[in-house]
């Protein structure tokens, strides 16, 4: 059941992050879910780091602060994804 909650959190966080992030992002619903799940782990890990001072891989729960952390992490993941995929040839 925990994995299903991460998928739902990833879908919500990825969709909100893509709506907030400026510009056009490629990818469909699966890319949105994947970036959202990655973002949830990034946001959860940053939350643990800022609270305890230790770096640990964690995912936030399905709560308002958890969704906010996941959205921040998903925005970071979308930003990094755009850096990796939008390289222009010179």
C-alpha cells in the first residue's frame, strides 16, 4: 500500500511541479509520475536533512507538508531533467 501512496503522491507532485515550472516540458503521464516520485524522495530527503542535519533517503507522507516537500523536490527534478534533455548543439 505504501508504494501506491508514493505513486499517488508522485502524480500529484509531478503535475503541480509541471504546472508551476515555466516553459514547456516534454513527457507524458508516466514521465510526470516518475519525476514526481523522484521529487518526493528529493523533497523528503531535504526535509530530513534540514530537520536532523543528516542525509537520509526518505519520502514524505500524504499530508499537506508532505505534498509541499514533494512538489519542491519535483520542481528540482523537472529543472534537472530539462538541463539534461534540452542541450542545444553548437
